[in-house]
C-alpha cells in the first residue's frame, strides 16, 4: 500500500504497529441509507479489526439482517455471526430487491434472533475490551445498557452521531442528525454511559463523497464485495450514479482503529431531548472528530479498502 498511497503513510504506520486485532461489534441500520453497506465492506476488509458480531438496529431488523448476511456470504466471511436487533417496524427500505429471494435461515454462519442478548454476551465474555461501532440510531444499545450496565466497563463506543459545529453538507447551521434525533432517549443513555467514547459528527463524516476516478475504481472493480456495493447502490439510487452518496458511516469504521487523518477534540457533549448534540462543559467528555487533516487521503484509503 505504501507505494500506492504515500499521502496516508502516517495512518498506515499507525496501523502496522497494531500487534493484535481489535475485537469489534458493528451495530447498524443497514438498508436505509446506502452508506452502511460501504461501511460494512470497509470493516470486513480492514485487517486491524476482528469482527465478532454484526447486529441490526432500528426498524425492520430482519430485513436488515438479510442484507448483512448476504454481504457476509459475498465477502466469504460467514465466520461472522449476525444478530437481529429489536424489531420496530415491518417496513423494508431501498435495498429490498437485493435480498428479495434471500432466506436468512440459509446463512451458513450463526444467526442470533436476540441480537441485543448476543451483543451483551459478546462484550461480557470477551477477554479484551470490545469496540462497539455504532452507525445508526441506537435502540439496541439503550436496551443493552438497561439489561447489563456493565457492558460500558468492558467496551468502547465509536459512533457516527451528531452535529457539533457543522450540519449536513458542511453547513454552518448545526442539525438534529438522524442517528440521534430518531431515538434521542436511547442516544442519551449511550452518551452518558461510562465507556470511552469517540464520534464522527456531520462536521467530518458529512463531507465524504467519492467522485471521478475514485468512484470509478470502485464501480469498475471486480472484487466481489465492491460489486455487491455497486449492485446495492444502483438498486437504492434507482439508476447508475457516477459518484457515491455521502459515506458518513465509513468514518466511524476508520476511527475504530485510527485517528491519523482527522482533527480530534475532547468536548463535553450533551444530547438534548429534541436530538441535538450540544457542547456542554458539564457533560461527559467525548472524543470528537471535528475536522479533516486530509480528506482526500481518507477517500484514497477507503477506495483501497473496498477494492482489495
């Protein structure tokens, strides 16, 4: 990789120094916005990470689990268990056609019907702290903390949540970001639990779009997981886009093993009842990615991970 992407040398050196893989659980609302599908692929292709479980969160969690399971099969990663999170809706979203003939019971790996229970057990039984990567609203996490508060002593939280100083599209007006405002009470539980916490708010993750040659490399890749992303994207977008949508969630995956390309700041962050993430010196201190050192280098890094 060094010969292809010298710009990201610091990040690669950092990753190369990791002697053991980081155990991670992904909690995802895959199947609504397409960025979760990109993030899942990036995670599976990241050698720094030992993926212990993928749990679906929010809405129709069985529909979401089908997408996860089929993606894991495409990637040759049926060693990864799938957990079905709390069922909150029967609605299927924009990637339904990709799994319309997929039977979740056919998944060669393990499927946990009680995804929240599986998440708790995985964290509590791990000999090492688990990094919980949350890239959607967090009803599962709120329930898990209620059932077993001790998970916060044995896990780290990395999330794609909030809007601190910038809103959607880099706007100077902060937003009630979807992953927070969808279930603010559960987000309040996550943001006050006693675990180490890192987030990428819209300030940084809201700027990631692959265009031109970068997108073309993924769109034309023969790698099975890249092809699966583009299949899903074309179904979701109802066409053949010439650039990606905003790939919010990929930044959370990156933060689970590196901060090298981002400007981090420790801030007290409070989640309001109406779904805003506001700076508050009396609130829990959270490690926030508020700016990019080199966004272009991250985009190159992302492309390389997806097409490998």
